[in-house]
């Protein structure tokens, strides 16, 4: 459902911070009492944007999409986030959903993240998103560490509002778009069919139906910006963001108020002359593809801005592999994401297979490697460190069908993992699957081996990094170096 952008700004009285798959503490259970919260989330799930980045849960019994929401889990007087990060605003309560890889044991005793810890978490999320190949964040926010807002959603709004305001203060996008209008004089060319149907047959022969190109600012792109600005204005708590969004809306006062969605963004083609506006469009895509509003009897709204973490992690790994300029080993590789597509069945196209990352070497035709990202937390006290049997079955299937004998299962490191030891580049574990039916078209009678390595990728900076004394550029540089070294070793 789409927000009513004319409504009063939401006033948030209470904020709750929750980590993925951790249950809500009993002292916050009032949000669940007699409010139909789960029903509202079901409606949000049903009406969520069907765009890239969202996935559909399929009921395996009847092959239909599940109608029940997949954002939160519920049990008596408790709720728990699934694998989404972002924010849910319900009545006057805001629930911030945080990545599970930042969960610390101290939170088991009831302690919650302080402002500095929240800032660190949000900086990491923004850093991961900066490598998303579908989004191109502008480089104007070089000092994010100085932002005092401790909400990931609010930081994104402020970034959008600041950058968009700067751009619109310099240039307003105008382009030609086709108009079909009745005039008292001929303009452009005559729409014969329209003139006969609408005017000549009704006796209004003096009205001339014309078709012509109009060059003005009331176009699809500016309507999208205005709509997104009004949507965010209704849900931001930051006075600075409110001031900037109000200014954007004022600049676009002559632009029509229209309901926009993610599909409208796909119709916009920015003229190369206005290339600086591409980042504004990317922000609009981000908000429109991941924001949902559901109104209940015009009494109040549930608002959600949620991002699936497994997609963030996968896109981050793909992005940093493709964009890393200093790694000569990676430079020589062809990196494919979610392709080539094959099928497990060889007689008919059934059971589609799409590895997350498929690598080949431009200088070595024999080099093939598959990396499959798994947004899961591995634990040393679990059998096989928590690697699931189904994940291993999937990797063996990849090895057989793609004729690849070198596969990496890649998991994110958590806040409790050390990256400062001599053992940091070694795999967590390594498994070999040997069989004469396994891959490699060399000698069918010879037994071949698929090597599956389990690695953790250190996508979190350690506590020794002083966030409050360094800007975002240094933060990003340190993480880039840390992750790149690990990837270079694995490849």
C-alpha cells in the first residue's frame, strides 16, 4: 500500500533495538497486546514491492507464494526478527532491526547497544550497501562518522535529503514529454481521431485536439523525487532531514503530486547531461523498493523499511570482487553473479541451479571456482561448526553439474571473531568428496575429488578502530583492505 503523504509526521515515543533471530524482551510486550500487529505485517507482506532485492517464499506443498509475513516470528507475548534489517514504525513505537553478526554475549543479560555501538553497526550497513551493483551511492558523504543520528533509516534519509537538495539547488531536471491537449489554436500537430471523437462529434468543433512535445520540469523523474520526499517527510524524526525535505518539496512545487512506485523508476532514462542526478534516482529506487506503508481505518499507519540481509551480503561480496582495483589476482578473473544457469536434471530443464559467484581466469582456461555466500553464523560448539548438511549437498551438486572441483562456502565473520591471528586466512574447515562419478572429464574410471572449503569473511572492523576520530573514507579503506586480503588468499 502507498502512504498518504499529506498525513501528519509520525511522532516516535519509544525505540526498541532488536537483533535478527533474537526474541523481544518481556518488558516490551505491550506492542503485541490487542493491536493486531501481526495482521498488519501480513498486509505489508502481501503488498510489498515485487522488485529486485525481494524474494518470494514458496509453499512447497501447493507451489504458491506464502501469504503470511516473513519479517518477524511470533510466539506468546514475544516476537523476533528474521533475516531483515531496517526499521518498523508502528503507532508511536519504532523497532530497529539489526544484523545478527553484531550480537554480543553481553546482550544476553539484558544490556542493549549504546549510541556508539549503534553508529558502528549503521556505518557497516552503509558500507556493505555501497558495493551493491544495483545502487550507486554518491561519494559526497565523506564524514558519516560525525552523524549523530543513531538510526540506519534516518541516516539514509539524511543522505538522500542532503544530496538531492544540493543537486536541485544547482540544476532541475527538465525534458520533453508528449502532451495531448485541447487548445483554441493548433499547436504541434492535429490529433485527428481525438478531435473527431472528443470535439467534432460533440459540437465543440472550436476545440482543437493537439499533440506536441512539452519541455518542462513536471516530468516523471521529478514526480518520483517529490513523492519520495513526501513519503520520507512523514516518517523522519530528524529536524535537519525535515528541513531539507521541505526545501526539496518547495523547489518542486510546480510538479504534480502523483503516486509513484519502483516500476516508475525503471521508466526514467537520465540524459547524460544530467548524469549527477543518477544517484538521486538510485536513492529513490532504494526507498521505493524496500518501503511499505499500511494504513488501518485511517487511524494510524505501520511503516516498514526493510532489507534482506542475505541479499546485502551476497551483493557486497560480488561488488567488492568486481570493484577491487588493487588485487591483481582478481583483475584477471571473469566474475559472474547468479549465472551461468544450469539444471540439475539432464533430460529436462528441472531444478534450476544458479551459483552466487562463478569465477574463471582470463589467463588460465582450467581455472574454475564457485563461491556460494551463506548469511549464517557459524559456531565452534556446533557439529561441523554449524554448516548444514543441505548446504553441502547443494555444493556437491554444483561441483557435478558445473564440473568444478574447487568450491568455497563463504560466511560472514561475527563481532566475536578475531581477525588478528596468524590463522586468520586458513579455512574454518575443509571437506573432500571423492567418487568416480564426480565431474572432471579426464578419465571416467579415475576417482575425482571435489574440494569444499568453509571460510569466514571479516566484514566487520575490530574494536580497535576509533570510529569517532576517523572519517568514513578511512573506515572504508580499512575494511576494503581487510576483506581484500582474505579474498585474495581464498582465490
